[in-house]
């Protein structure tokens, strides 16, 4: 089962796997309201329970739901492949993670403030993330920012640090960000295998070098 990061869903978020999917593959479709790790974890559990069990591949924010599902039903999740996971619940105390939280908390604090326009909120979010603001038409921007406003902070998704990683876990990073590298290091202390794909950035799930890694994980 494949879960993309925040704001994306379905097979279109997986260019290496979506165009020619195998019959047994499932791509998570989210509701119009956007991302919700609790709801998505429940969907994973429901889907895998109907199939007996299965592997979960998740990218960025989607990894939070994948870990939640594995913690709750390790009998159903055979393995986790986490691409640049934003599982900051499991990486608290890491310098880059704490710096990210300090930068983002003021943004989430005003998410419900109607006096802040979609464009203004997009600019605040991008500045705290260290990225460029979304350059979208007003109607599209309103829709995307509405999702961002509802997003649960990735350090408050309900993942239980004491439960760790109860299934075999592969973490793949692009080696570009102390935030994601630090998170990968934290997951490694919980037993995850880690692989770096230099130059892939945040798009390791789009890098062909991940294909043999997934085949090996699924095969074992």
C-alpha cells in the first residue's frame, strides 16, 4: 500500500509505480478534506485486514500514518518503507527537528485565523519551511492552503515513541536535509535500516534507485 506525503494522493504521486501498477498494489486516496494520519492509519488497517496483510510504502508526511498503522496492527503490516519520513514524534531532541518545530509552531498557531489570507499563510508556511511560496492561481491556492491549515503538526500525529518500530523498517533519504537526516538517524536507533540516495533530495520515492531496495525488502 502506497501513501504519498501531504497534499497528494493516489497513484499520481508515485511516478515509478503508479503508471503500471501490479494488481496487488493499493494507492491511498484521501478525502477532499486532505491529510489526517489517524484516519489514514485506519484506512491502512482496514485495507490490509481485508487482504490478510501487506507492505506499506510511505513518503514524507504519509509516513506518520504508516507508522501509526504498524504500531497498532503489526500483525497486518509486514514491512514499512519510509521515504524521507516526517515522523518527528520519534525524533524529538534532535537539533534540526527541534529547530524545525520552533520555526513552524507560530505558523500552526495562526492556522485558524481568518484574518490571514491564503496567500499570507502560504508565505508564512514557506518561510518557516525554508522553501519558496506556492505560485498558484488564487482558486487553487485557496484549496491547497485550506489543506495546510488543517494539517496536524508532524510532531503531534499520535505516534507512540515507546512503541517504536514494531515491524521491519527501511528508511530512505536523499542526504540533503539535516531535518530528515536527523529523523532517519533517530529511526535507526529504533531498529530501522537506512539508505541514502545522494542527489535525490526529498523525492527519493521518484528515484529509480529505490526500486531494488523495495524489491529486496518485500522479498525478505
